[in-house]
């Protein structure tokens, strides 16, 4: 299964650099250049991971992240904030918005690839767990009753 990554940055050069850093991996990559376009692309592209800049036109990365995480259909999309902002307050604001991880610009190829790979591994483990739980519930209805009683 090929992972989908959405690169969201209003600076075209930044988008192209991140795309180039990931080009030797087997990812399906799309790009967005403002906050509203990012939300639109999330709906149509359904990424596994978003590389999200904070300082964008129309909607900030904070607003985009918050909307993604508050929507039941997109809340599991992972958000890696890639930003030049690196003050403690900026990171705190990102965490409050629901981001999953941070990278400060300038980003190195190794750091980006390592973070992306780690986040996607977590995403796919979660998906595998959910598929396994759904399968177990279909095969053994008592399993679902047991899960409902616990949770």
C-alpha cells in the first residue's frame, strides 16, 4: 500500500524541496499552497500524512490542523508541522491544534525522511489494528460484545 502525503506550503520552492527529499520513497504526493486549498485537498486526496506549514494565506496551519483534527472523517490524518517558527509558544499552539509532530526549517533530508517514515509506520499500525479488530468482531460477535463491555 502506497502512503499518501500532502505537502502544504505557500512557498513553491519549499514544496518542491520536500517533494525532492521524498522522491526516492514510494509515496503518492500532492501539494497545496494555502490553508483553504489544503482542506480541499485533504477531502479529495485523503492523505495519510500532511507536511504542514504554519504561515499560509487564507487559513494558518494552526487553523487547518484544528479543522482536520475536529472532523471525524479526517481526525486520524497525521500532521507533521514543518515551520520556521520554533518558539515554545508556537509549538504549544501547534500541540493545542492537534499536530502530531514538528520539524523546524531548514529541514534536512535525513530528518524529514526519518520523521515521515516513523509517523507513517504508526499510522499503518493503527490501521492494521483497526482492521484486525473489525475482522475479529465479524468472525466472533462475542468478541465485539467483550470489547464494548471493556470500553
